[in-house]
C-alpha cells in the first residue's frame, strides 16, 4: 500500500488523543470557511470541533452556539493554549495566516493553514522552517486535493492510462461586486484574484505536473490596483504546459482537464469542489465517473490530517510543505510581485 493510500481516506482511528479516538480541533476565525469546516467535520468520526477562537467574546460565543462547539475563546492566544485542542485550523483571511499559524506552532500545536498559504514566498519559507524546527505537523488546507474525484484523478495519471501528460488546463472565475472593502479588492485584506481564486488552478497544475521551469503571466488590475484577472502559461521539464486563468470579474466555467497522449480527463465545474469527470480516449470513447460527497467536502482534509498525525508524520505526502512554498512562488511570479 502506498503512503498516499494509507493517509488519504476518511474514518481513520487510533490517534490516541482522547477516549473517543477523534482528533480534537480548534479553529481560529469564525467566517465562512470556518463555518463550512464546522459543518463538514460532523460527517466524520476521526475529528471533532471542540473550540473556536475569535477576536471578541461575542463572536466566539455566537459561533459556538450555532455549531455546538463547547469551548469558545475570546482570543486566538486562548484558543491555541486550550489543553483540549489537539490541532489548530487557521481559517482567517490570508494576510493573517502567517501570524496565526505561528501562534499555533509556538503553542506546540499541529496546524492546518487555509490557502493561500501565506502572502509572500518569504513568509511561506519562514512558516515551514518554524514548523520543522519545532518538529510539528503543518499543512496547507488545499481541501480540493483530498476530495474523492481528485484522488481518482491522481490514480489515473499515476497508472499511465492517459499516457504522457501534454497539457493541463484549469480556470476559476467568479463575479464579485466592485466593493473597495471586499477581501477580493482591498489591498489591506490581501485583495487578489490570484491568491483567492487562482490558487486552485495553480495548485491543480502543481498536483499533476509539479513545479514549473518557466512562468509567463499576464495581469489586468482591478479598480483598487490589485490583480483582477490573471492568466499564465507554465512550462515543465517534460515539455508539458499548463494553462491557467482566474478572474474576480466574471463567472467562468471553472473546469479543468488533463490531456495525455492516450486519453484525457475532463472535470466538470466546479473542478475544485466535489465533482464528476470523464475519461475520453483518442478515439472519443468516454467513461464517466461520479463521486457523491456529503457536505462541501472539507472533512476529507480533516481526516487526512488525523491520519498523518496517527502515523507520526510531520507533513502530508499529498500536500507537502515544499510544494506549498513552490505554489506561492508560482503565483507571485504570475502576478509580478
């Protein structure tokens, strides 16, 4: 059995952190992604949300009441110090990821950090060094990578059924109202179509082809000066290309494809969320694959973290830390800073 097979499935037991055998999560932040995580963790038996940290007592208590979380904390410092918390999920906006993840690491807690991993390559490198120096587990929360259809895509690519990979294509476009206070547009909130949306196609290309040798990017700025539309051609040592696009100005098909010499995979939109795909050979014969998922699907990354910790791993073989740094570097090269 491969290492990925050992750590990719939900429902892992034997973590040994409490009587029930479930990893006890504390979440930093109370926004949309934290709420989705709270709902999705209810679908697994190897993880449970036991604490939430907010900048205010009211915010923590409201989240705790809405999602049945027993331990609300009025500060992030209090959350990471909670002895009932085995692992911390950083669900704040990405400008705060570096500081909040460091806080968890300094408290001796394994940490799952929302994507985009950090704001800069330097921050990503420093965060990885901090986790490794403390011998603590850390992983970027690229939840898509652990969904059943993505596991199947990797298995098909690894099997050689597609032949040599020639092209990977992925796009992620959504329409957002031009609000200068929005996290997509406000520079002080890390506004960036690439960091918020483009991270999905860039990470998808990285999953299939690895780190590019060359990056050619084009950007159109938003009214606030941050990137609103970004496209890139990534080239690889094998000769393969990846073509990726993201925009905060329009709703795109959000599809992805992996094209090989023998066959191709076409993933339905939204490719980064629970989805289905087709495998189409050179003669046009198609097979369809469907993957029912309960909830949004964040439970799969939570179970993966639990399985990694149960095996004593300090990083994920499916979303390794050096790859998270490389993805940050690629995104920064595309948008030119």
